[in-house]
């Protein structure tokens, strides 16, 4: 075997080791063996003493979201819901938020009282229905959510502009407006009648 052949064999042998060297270079276990917590292990790093962190706000569990639910559509089994979805808590905070959303998005056309006398309706030829007609007072509450989401006639939908929670808040406030404008004062308790006549807000 001459010197040239010998050199060629050595070169080929060296090249045969290259794939193995690259493979060994990639076999790091430092990521696998890094310090970490096990499930439910206590931690002194976080103020609450837990290593497992709570989910971020508005996290939805896998399988916990339904795009066809009453919350998302205002309908149940294809029928408009007559009550607020169970996820929506009717309280003063909801109505306060609802008024804010209503005043910003709805009042320009529907008016602050929901009587269809908003600024846009007043200045133009647009006829805006009043929420206080017999037809709309008797509509299921899901109707207003569906219209707010998808629009109707010349009104465009707010599904991409207002969150689900804020749409329900506005809908709850619309229902409160309807009640406030169509309630027989004589049916109220004496204290409520006095409060109404004095114009003082409820506590």
C-alpha cells in the first residue's frame, strides 16, 4: 500500500467520524436536568407560597368554550333566551357598566332614554325605533343581544367591536331602561316613591 492510498484511507476514516461527532455535540441534557418544581411543590419564590401559578384572567379550559351557547349567541336550542345567561350576574356593577357601554355605542342613535331620539336620528332622516314600544318591551332579552352582535336593517353589528360581557351589560341596561320608563309609580313601595319624587339616587 503506497503512501497516497494510506493517506486516503485515513481521510475517509476521519470523515466517517464526523456524523458521530455532530450527534454527540447535540446530546445536551442541561435543559432536561435544569432546576424545576414538581406538581404542587411549595415555593418560596412567589408571595403565595405556591409553585403552580393560577391561570391568567379570561383563560378558558379545554372543552369549556361553546360558540353556540346562550352566552355567546343569546339563543338556546335556536330560541332567543328570555333571561340573562347564568354566567352574567345581574347587579349594580353590571348596570353601571351597561350604562357606560350604552351611552358610548347605543345612545347616539337610540337616545339616552332608549326612545329613539339620539343625536344621529335627530339630525338625519334615519328612523330609530324606541325600546319602549309594546313590541320591543315584550321581546326576549336574547333578541337585543343578537341584534347588538349581528346588527339589523341599517344598524351594523358590534360583535367585533364590543366584548361579549359588555354586550350583555348593555342589554341588561336596556331592559332596565324599559322598566324605568314603563313602571306604574303607584306599585312602588312608599320609600321608593319618596326617593323617586325627591330625585335622590338609590343607596
